[in-house]
């Protein structure tokens, strides 16, 4: 018997399972998916759960039901690369012949005092539930501050503005504009949307500390009932603790086949992997397709290709509430209702396909 273990039922992990569970999978290969939750959470939509516009049930997708797949629930405590064993917090251990690590990312707090202790998160389903409760308990005329003006922060603030028009909402960002990695047309459109919807934009910020109910921008206190952190990510702690080469945010540096160079039976997918393109659900799925192809060759003992196609995004979609959005597809930028319709349609198709 040979065992393939996949840590994490996120976008990359599920794509690999979908591709590997093909009719030609040998009978002596068993696949085990490990996850903390009994379902796949649509992480790209956690902002809507936090804002109270989408119920949690709409962000759940069941794991595949296949007799060749076993699902184990638990908290991974460490991976022993040399012994080829995954250890769990409850003392269980799981051996593997091939391993895929797709445990996602965690918030990165940049050593800012109080940031981890006194801010809310949307990085996990559990954290997002807590963020929803914190925002829901804010009284009318209260203030919610979103730290970080990237895609997650922008979607969070916009959704919250529509969900709670009684609140004061602000975005604090270190750059000259929100959505700095995106084309200028999208930056300007989103900025104008926030101005029209009375969301305060604080640019060129430098968050120097956080205390309960206070964000310090350039050491000046800014009062806030709830502070939501969307100002950076780092690889999951399991990856960061491995004796391997990592990049500046703890993601594993890999060979051209998405393998850890010193342990080529271990693949890394998604936010745990250092890639030439930005981490996203799309990146994880593109990687997942390639990793599944390599695993099939491992299982069948076939030769690897000389190289794999370069990772390349098809584009990005973002929402500004339920009615407007923005899209970047190659050299084309799209804003307004059509961009939002495209994003809603893409989400519907994903849920239908996986469900």
C-alpha cells in the first residue's frame, strides 16, 4: 500500500484530489485528506461572513465523497520530513509516501506591538466568526477600522459599508492609494466608490502600535471600536518551522516541480509555496493542476517532463458590496456592475462544480 497525504482542504488541495482521483489511479494507492474543518471554506468570501451579508452555510463546500479518499480531522503539530510522518496535536501520527502541504497562510503583523492581540482577522473560518461577532456588537455610530488597503481590506470595508450604514468605516493603508498592485483605473474607481459611500481613506499610514480600541498612526492615536487586520500574510507556522529554505514571509522555496528540493516526495501548494506570482486561490489551483500531474507520474513511475508551464494568472476579480466590482484581465480593466456579475457567476460555478 502507498499513501498520499494532503494537508489542507483548500483550493489547491481540493484541485489535486479532484485530478488524482481519476479512473486510472492504482488500487494500491490510498489518499488521505487532513483538515481542521469538515468542509472546504470559501476563503475568498470570508469578508462577507465577517460583514454579516453572507451566512456561513453559503461558504461551505463538502469534501469529495470517494471510497479511495479518507478524510482525517485534526490539528497538525509538525511534519517530520526525514521520517515521513505527520504528527498531530492529539498525539496521532500519519505516515506518507508522498505529501502535499497546503495549509494556507496566517496574518503577518510586522512586529507591530499589540497587532496580534488587539485586532480581528478573516484568515480562518473560526477567526472570521469572531470578527463577525465583534462587528455585530458595535453600537450605531461606532467605528470599524480596516488596516490594509489590498484586495481583502477593500472588499471587507465595502461589504461592511453596505451591511452597516450606521457605522463609521475607515481604511488605513501604508501606500498612496488602495489596491496598489492593481491598474490605476481600478485604484481610482474603488477610491471614488469609498468617497461616495463616506468611507474614510487614510493613505501613507505607518501603524506604530495597537491597543484595545486604538490604532496608532505615526504614533498618533486613532479611536476605533473594532480593528480588522488585512495588512499582510505569512506562510502557515508548520511550513515556517521546517528545516528548509524559505522566502521573507516563510513560504517554502521549491524546485521547478513544486517539490521541496531536499525531499522531492513533498509538494507544497498555495500560500505555503514561494511562487513568482502573487498568492491567491487562483495560484493554488494552477499549482494544483501541475502537482497532480507530477503525482500521477510519481505513482506510475514515469519520467518527469523537462519543464512545466510558467504559472500565469488569468486575471483578478474584486467586489465593492453586492452591486459593484472591478476586474483586471490581462491588459483590460473592467469596473461597475458587470465586473460584480462576473465575480458572482464565477463563485456560483465553483460551488456548483465542487458540490
